[in-house]
C-alpha cells in the first residue's frame, strides 16, 4: 500500500514551490502518492496584494533564496506587482486532474510563475501549459472562460478552510500529523516511517 500525503498549496507561494522538491524525491524513492490540495492565499473578494514584499513571510534574501540554493532549485522573485489571482490556475488544475495530469500540471504552473516569470492569472498562459501536457487546448480555454470548475474549486477551498482547518501554506498532512511551512525530505521520511509503523501495529 502506497504512503499517502496531502499537500495544500497555492501557486504564488514560494515555499510551496520549493516544498515540491523534497516531496517529489520522497514520492519517487518510496512510491508515495501525493494528493494535491488547492488553497488560495488571496481569494476574491479579498483585496489583491499589491507588493510582493508584503506577501512574503520573511525577506526574500534571508529565507527563500538561501533555501532555493540549498535545494538547487531555480526561483526568481516576481518583479511586477500585484501578486496574480490563482483561481483560474486552480480551476485548470481540476481539469488536468480529471485527465490524470494534475501532478504534471502543478509542476508546470509553478515553473511558469517562479522560473519563467509568467502571469498565471492569464488564460493564454495557462492554455499554453495545458497544451504542453497534451491536454486539449481548445477545451481547456473554454472551461476556464465558462468557469466549468468554479464550484469544484470553491468546494475544495471550503474543505481546506473548514474541514482541514488549513490557515497557511504549504501545509502537509501525513496520517493524523499536520506540518505547516516547509518540510524537509528528512522530516517527510521520518513521518512516513512513523505512519507505516502505526499502521503495522493496527494489523
């Protein structure tokens, strides 16, 4: 039985982007499966964040950049405020999930924003990502314009806020344990071992 990890994220959160690196490594080495859980740091009708500096929990040079260097991950601090809304990117995620491409889609959207500095609030940017994953671009554009997955996304947010009690991202859930903030590979491995031991005792 594969280990199961729930990962609550928003595409415009730099720590979420960096946190995918150890997650991917653990998933590959231990055949763990990740359940991606969308979260919005700035959902409508909340006031949009105008300054990226105000959005980051700690100064970029003191926390984000050193961690990225340690992980050997390329990341660029966005130069153009405001921070983009992510509801359409998440609605696109649900479309990708329907076609079994949610994991690749998450990686591609993170890369587009944090490496390629693209505006992921724009339909055309998201459509290019969908096309790169061999998803039907025409249908993808239509579902974003028609807001086909709007309610699905809203329901996922309700789950995050009310059921899972998520207040910040990244949030990682393994079994009954919840980790807020960046979790190292060692931390994830340790908790997976603990979870497996607990399940073995239940048998």
